[in-house]
C-alpha cells in the first residue's frame, strides 16, 4: 500500500482516514502475531481474519481514491 498517497487523500476524506486507521491497527495486531514463535489454533484463525480484513480495507481505500480522481 502506498501509505503516502493514502495519507494525502485521508487528509481530505474522513472515510479514507477511518479506513486507513483501521488498516494500520490491524497491521500492528498482525505484526504482534507474526512475532510469536508459535500460534494457537485461535491465533491462526485470527491471523487469517486480519489478513482478509486488511485486504478488503485496502481495496475499499483504493476504490475511494479512484473515485476522487487519484
């Protein structure tokens, strides 16, 4: 994700800002899981959920940027 591009649009569009902040929070949560040497079954499931949600957020963010002419 081109974070600088998203930040530029996030300054003008509150929906993009909210989605980007959620994406960043999920990124931090995912990094915490990745740092572990072993994941429980529920942590593995959560890891997959985070990855899917991050991808959906990224797609939505870029769709909004495209709508704004980016």
